[in-house]
């Protein structure tokens, strides 16, 4: 089996403006900078997603935009853009829901990125590798390795390679 990567990303720092519902909360200026820093870090580590599964919230969409810009800037070239799938389960689901989404990934995908919220992103990381306990901070990344068919991805099947918290 070929080695695959699972990149679990907690959205960047978000604002809490009065009168704005949770799903519409935007990133702070620091959050925008941090998202770009995530992209640069991913590029320098050789992590390039083929598929991004993202919460439809404003802050996660803005996080993905910043990551994409950071990936492109660090690569110094126009890399192919991954498919982006916005899924409600990433916004309001649990860690097990994120694992279910991974099980539905197309077999052609080698690296998948999930951009979401806590506690579900940290829960999914811990489910994939029980030794990876710990909450991801905003702009945090948990990079896992997985060798198998996506439909068999589940608890204890994807070892944690490394974590990183970007600060732009």
C-alpha cells in the first residue's frame, strides 16, 4: 500500500464581533497571517493536499484561502489547486464524523486536508493515533500517515507524524 497523508487543521484565530452568528465569524488579522504561515509550513514540509474537506464556516473558508496562498507563495510556482469539499459535518460534527468523511475519500487521493473546529479536529487526531492526545490550538496542524484504502481508515490506523502551530 502506498503511504498517504491526513492533515488535520484547526482554523486560524477568529474574531467574535457582536451580533455575528457563529458560522459567520471572520478571522482576525493575526488569524489571516497565521493561515498563510500554515501554508508556508506545509509547503516546506512537502505536504500538498489533493483534497481539502472544509467546514463551511467563514473562518474555516478564510483559513483555507490563507493556507492556499501560503502554499503557492512558498512553492514559488503555480501548483495545481486541490478539490475543496465544504461539508456541514466538519462544522457541527464530532471526531467520528471526520473519520467517516475520510472513509469516503476517493482512492486516487494521496493527501487529504480537513479544516475544522475543536473539539472535533483534536478528537479525530486522537482517534487516528491514540498517542496523539492533546488539543490543537488555533492554526494547529496534526499530520498523520496512513497506508491503506480510505474506506478502511479508522481508529488507531494513522500514526501521528508531527504537529505544528503556525504563527504568522
